[in-house]
C-alpha cells in the first residue's frame, strides 16, 4: 500500500533574502547570483555575522535584499572598505559584490592590491560585459566586436584594447587563495557556481586569504535580447572568451570539502 | 511512476521573464496571459499535469519567486 504525505517542501525562497522584490530587470542573472549568495550564507549559518559591501552599478541596492549587515562603497572601492572592516572585525564574514565596471575599470587598483595583500575577504564578481546601470557602455570585459552604447560599431581592439580576463590575472598573485570563474547560464552551471561561492566563503572562514568567484552573467536589457537569448549569448559567446575553471586553488582551499 | 510535484509562483516577485518556462524539463509551464501581477507582469504558472517537483524552475529563477513541493510516496508495510 502506498500513502502520500502531501506538502513536502523541496525549495523555497532563502531566509537570507528580505521580502523586498529586487529592482533588477526581468530575467537579469544578477538575481540568480544574489540568490546563491543568500542560500550559501543561510546554509553556513553565518547570516547574522556577515557584512556585505555593495558597489556602484546595478547592484547598488544589494543592501536592501540580504538579511545581513551591509555597507555601500564608493565606485570601485568595495575591496578597500572590505579590507578595513575585516581587519577591524576579523570574526565577521565580509564580502563585496561588484560588477565589471566597478571592479575592473574604476576599481582595478583596489581589487589587485586587495588580492596581492591576501586580504581575507570574499569577492563576488559579476561579469556581464558592460556597464549595465548607466545604459550599456563598454566595459573592460566587453567582447571584441561587441556593440555597446560607447562602441556602437562593435569593440575595436585596435583602438579600444582587449578584454581583461580578471580571474586569470588575479590568480598570479600569491595572496589569492581561491579564484575561479563560473557561469549562470543553465541549471548545471548555476549549481557549480553555488558550490564555488560556498568554497570561497569557507576559504575566508579558514583564513586562507583572498577569494573571488567571477560569474558570467546576463544584461538582457542592454544587450537588447530576451532573457532566454541572453543566456545563450553567455554560453556561446562569453564562455569561449572567458573559460570557466579554477584559476587559483591554494593548497588550503583545495582541501575544503563540502 | 515519476514523483508528483507542484509549484507556487509569487505575484510579488515574478517578473514574467520566462527563464523557468524554458528550463522546465517537463514543459509544463507558461505565462498566465489571463492575469497580471500588481506590477503588471504576466506571471508564470503550471498549465498542465506532469510537474515532478524537480525544482529546476526555482534554480534558474532570478527573483526567487518559486516554491516547489513534491508528494512523498512511502511504501507502508502491509499488515500481517
Ligand atoms: C565616481 C563615479 N564614476 C562614474 C559613475 C557612473 N557609473 C555608475 S555605475 C557605473 C558602471 C557600472 O557597471 P558595472 O560595474 O559593470 O555594473 P553593472 O551595472 O553592469 O552590474 C558607472 C560608470 C559613478 N556613479 N561614480
Ligand atoms: S541593466 Fe542589465 S545588469 Fe542592470 S538590472 Fe537591467 S539587465 Fe540587469
Ligand atoms: S523565472 Fe521567476 S521571475 Fe521569471 S517567469 Fe519564472 S517565476 Fe517569474
Ligand atoms: S518543479 Fe520541475 S517539473 Fe515542476 S514546474 Fe518546476 S521545472 Fe517543471
Ligand atoms: Mg557590468
């Protein structure tokens, strides 16, 4: 005989989220990245001792969405603020959440030196190949030939330079404990991204140095695509240029089992 | 027999982006064109049988709008 126990919950909105709906455009994977961070912090039981550092960019209102403490950094300066907070309150879990304009344009100096110093902070880095918030201008991560509002004929590498692969670059620094790139374009990759975010926070809690998870993410509105097509663009165009992988896996980080 | 599942989509959070619809392996989701959320989006819903409670829709949803349930079937030993 078979009996059924109805109402068995498989998934619900994480407790790491507030009840505030986000301001992100429909289908923007900033929301997925937020959700993964909220789920990981909840599962680790560290929501009440976490301090997030919000950037300037579309994630500027991130502080409204997480059930954690939050501060707001000047443009690009989140790693510097996180450095100060973590040094003064080492028992707290401190993370920055930054876009590619924030982290790799105006904030390039801060991120490089935070990694070089081996600051014990976690960085969630959203690579969506443009400046989403300000109307889709070219970012350091804009693909060659990609049209943006400030490269209307497509990025010309002769005059506008080549895209920067941030994870590869930071991985050369000895202070970096865990630096990886993941993508948010399908369920399998979202699961892998969540696992990487967990390892990054575990790296910090174990005091193993700077950790960063780069997430390939969509900007359907400025890419002028439907959300579903934007996921395809990530898979077909961004992943080949920004290969997914573990770029720095220090001996300590390699031992983290979750 | 596959597990039987069902979902609830929150009108407060759903933005009708359709990512869940294209990810659902059972193809049982669509936008509900007969309704609008308070923000003016057509919300996602299940339109036919076949949901297995796999939660893939919830994994791709950027707005954490979906709650997933699955019926748990337990074999009860038959009375002697
Ligand atoms: C000092 C300063 N310079 C420039 C700006 C304008 N500005 C706001 S957001 C932004 C870039 C955001 O892009 P990104 O970091 O990639 O975030 P996204 O919106 O794509 O997530 C710029 C240049 C600013 N707010 N402050
Ligand atoms: S502008 Fe782009 S990155 Fe910003 S919320 Fe909209 S889709 Fe997302
Ligand atoms: S993925 Fe989420 S926000 Fe998008 S249509 Fe489905 S339930 Fe609504
Ligand atoms: S739980 Fe699985 S089968 Fe059910 S609607 Fe969601 S994706 Fe489809
Ligand atoms: Mg950006």
